[in-house]
């Protein structure tokens, strides 16, 4: 008898992709499984708005930057849990990570944006003078915006930190040592992403360049100079609690912990 495989999936914007796979031996079982599928709409779990799955509409060049500005590179976007609007950053027109002719260290531009979820209009824009290369973004349940700044400036005075901003752009908190990369407790070396747990605990994915370390000697040299590849946990008030992981490919190790959810 032929084996039929039925794959059921639900996609939700701003949440996880859920995928369930089930082996079914008979057509009757396949029909029974199909009858148990609940049709739903993919979209925002915050506002209830959405599109059928698969979504038939793609909006290109969404998000209206201020006059004269162009999108630089970005690797971060999040949905505000308080109103469903969209937070993102762009690297102040820079085309390369922290080393381009224009980056957020040597311009007066604000890298952090809040966009209206329907129109793409800018609702907030702030963050100038604080970061070198923003890399990860998260919005906590109070609507505060967290940014990981993964590279440092030449003067050693900015970067390798995680910053917390109020919804209006006031800097409320910073983790790590400004411009000082390292692997000591509470210190960062190229932090990639940040997420805030339901209890307010702060988690940071730390370490970006281990993906280029392909030999044991390269890993040893990287660790010696302070390279990291780990997850660090902090209390809601910013006190270091613990870290886990390290550079490698064995169980419990990371090459580059690039994103957190």
C-alpha cells in the first residue's frame, strides 16, 4: 500500500512558523486528517489583521524614509506588541557592516524607525550618536526597543553593547562596555541579537566572527583574543546572571548565534 504524507502548516507573521508532519497509510486516514484541519488566516497575532496563506500580495519598497534618505543594510525588524506597528533599523545608508563609507558612527542620522503597519509612514525615528552598527532589534511587552550594536568605533568609545530605548527614543539602559569587546562576564564581542523574556529577563546572542573559524587553531586564537559565541542572560535591571555555549560545532557550542526568538 502506498504511503501518503500529509503536511499541515500554519504561518503567522511576527511569530513562528509551525510545521507538523504525519505519516498516513490509507486514503481514509488522509481524509480523516484533512477533516481535522482548522482553516486560519496568517497575519498579526496582535491586531488580528492578516492575509490568506499563502499570501498573494507582496508590497515592495514599503516604509517611507525621510526625504533624501535611502535604505542601508539591515538585519532586524520586530512587531510592537502594544499596537502592532513595525519597528526596524537601517544602518544610516551604509552598504557594508560597520566599515562602509557611511555608517551610524560618523553621521547625524537616526537609525531606528517605527512605521505605521498600514501606510508605512514613519511614526518615530531616533538613535543617532549611540551606535556604530545596529544588528538585532526587539520590542518588549511595554513597547521599549532593544538594539544590539555589534561592532565598535576606531576610538574605542562605542559599540559592542545592547541598548534599551523608550518608545519615544530615550535611552534607558545599556549592557556591556562601550567600545570594549571581550569575553568576560557581562561583556560582549559583536553581539548579534537581543530578546526579552516574559519575566523581563534579557537574553543576548553574542559573537559574530566565529563562522570564519574553520580550524582548531583558529578557534583557539579567537578565544585568546576575546572572541565569543554564546548566549548571555541578564536580570531585568541589567545584572549579569550567566552565559552558556562557546565557539565550536559540538553539542552546546555555536558557530555564530545570529538570532533569537
